[in-house]
C-alpha cells in the first residue's frame, strides 16, 4: 500500500536554536521503516508550514503524528486530504492523540493511543483487508527496542541529507516524574533501552560526522550509558555528539571522562529553575548549589551547555526571571533557552491547573512553551509573557551570545533573523490578547479557544 506520514509543523515561530530545529522526529521514521521493510511504499513529509496540496500526499493511508502544538495543523492536513479523497483512510497518532483520542477521531478514520511500533503492521494489514473494526486502536509499549529497525532517514522526502546531526534514540521512558512533563505518561516510568551493542551498530552504520542522542534522558541509567560510550571507544568513534540529560551526570567522574573521551560537545540540560521552591514544585529533585557545581564541571570537561529554564511556577514572581538572566551570565551558560510553563495534556500540571479553572485557552497551537495559556499565581499572564520575551531579547539581541549563535549558523543567518522578527511580531499580538485576558480577571474563567 502507499502510505504517507506527515510530521506537522507549529503554526507559531518558535525561538530558533539552529540545528536542533532542523532534525525530524523519530517516531514516524520508526513506523515508516517498519512498514517499508514489510513491502509498503512509504514516504514521510516534514511539514514546513506552507500549503500542502492533498495530491502531493499521494497515498492510500495518510498517517499523521503530532504533538499538542502541532495537532491543529495536523487536523487541517487530515481534513483537506479527506475532503479530496473521502474513500481513503486517515490514521492519527502521537502524544496529543493519546491524551485526546476522541478529539483526534473527529479528523481521522482511526486513532492510535500510545506507542504504535508493535502494532502498526497489523493495523495497516487490517485496513487493507477492510477488517479493522475499532476506530480507537490501543497501542502498546515496545518492550524490545533492539527489535526495531534503524530509522531509514531517506524516507523523508523534503529534507536534505546528511542531516546536521544524526538523530539516534537509545531508550524510551524516564524514571523521573517532573510535574510539567508528559514523557512518563506517554512512555511510562519504566526505563526501556536498547543494548549498547545495538546502539553502537547503528552509529557505525551512519556516515554522519555528528550525532544527537534524542533520548529524553540519555543517562537515566548511567551504567548503560557508560557501556554505550565504552563501545564507541572500542570502535574509535569520537564524532562530536550531543544529548539531553539531567545535570546529575556531572557528579559521576567515570561518566564525565567517557563523555570527554568520546567527544560530547553539547549537553541540553533541564535546569528548569534557580528558585528552590519551584524546583520542588516541579518535582525536579535538583538543588541550586549542586546545579552550579555540575555546570562548572561540565565546562571543565569542555562540554557546552544548552540550559533549559521554565518560568511560571506558582512560586515564581517576575524577579526570578531577572535573577535567572544574571545566573546564566555568572555561570556562562552557552545557550540559555527560556520557556513558559505549559500545561501539556497528560502532565500532572495539566490536571492540576485544569481542575482549578486556571487554563484560559485550549487553542493547542499556543501549547509550544512560548505562550502563556494559564493564569500564573504571582504575576499576570501578560507580565510572564513579557518578561520571558525580554529575557530572550536580552540574551540574544545584539549580544555576544547572539552573535556567536549567528556565526555558528552562518549559512542560515538571514533566515534566523527573519524568523526572529516573525517571532517578535507574533508575540506583540499575543501580548495584546493577554492584556485583555488579565483585565477580565479571575472571575471570568471561560476558556478562550481562539485569539480575539
Ligand atoms: S523532564 Fe526530563 S527528567 Fe523530568 S520526567 Fe520529563 S524526561 Fe524525565
């Protein structure tokens, strides 16, 4: 069968971090590769936000996998396809559909809830033979990640290979349970992982000179991470690599030595907050003193830090944002990322804020970590939005960091500047909307579904 996967894009321009934004998600690549290996004619389209002509999709089954912030774009693509080809099938999956399956079902013939890798082949066969009775299909966790094929990057039609970094996922799930995160609700707290041998085999099969480990927490099991890195050393693999991990990796000297020997050059770390009360509120199990020590240690090992911060906890006021900017300068964080606390569906935070009627919009386009969608406790929604926009500007607009960032991405610096201007323009419009929301006060808790 002809099967097309679409990875929808966000409507709003996020603050761009160069190569990080150019990489595709691996979920559709795994599913596409499984189906290709079963003899199906598969292609993947990474949506660039421009108009998608349903004829371009050219398939018997259209599969759309979206996150919350891209879900409405996914629905629009599904609706356009269905209008043109009512007899063909649309299947929607991904993290948002898992938490709102009935919503997704109003734009699709079938919805997969949870992980689809172990069932996708059966689902497609049943659709082909007209034997799939249920519209809601329960997925299941893939217990043996070594059984998955290496993602075939050539399935993506509209992306230039080689990618700036090869994306490799070595595990699923996370043993932690941060209150704002939906990873554990989607993939579970049981940490499932590929064997080090299987990971090294994939790295060897790639020609790329750089790697990005996609795992939500690459070192959730330090011993396993050490085995992967030792395996890389056995084969003299020392290409620059980056990963997402918790800062506590820095407390393990053996691990740090291996990071350094294998050429880890960038680590994306969820610092989240320098407010101890907010760290507690996030259930982050991090201490500000230890955060500082860990940052120094990573720098001592020559590892750059992409530090991710989240503002808007009930214990945050406006001052914490200024203090965080000072902290980033003091600690020389290489690329700080300032996000707005977002109640992602599935997370504990979503349930808490929703139950208290503090969420004022469920326009999912806005759930991209760049827009305030709930009423913060110690500042207005407008102030939170404004302070975060200012913090990003202070860090990147005509600053050493900003110029360094443009220099690293020299070839695309014009498009980065254009995106930055669009980002600023979008935020001005949203700030006007928030002013209205704040004026309505907490007495009117009606949810607003569209910007007005
Ligand atoms: S934020 Fe990171 S460490 Fe926390 S639960 Fe999510 S994946 Fe795990």
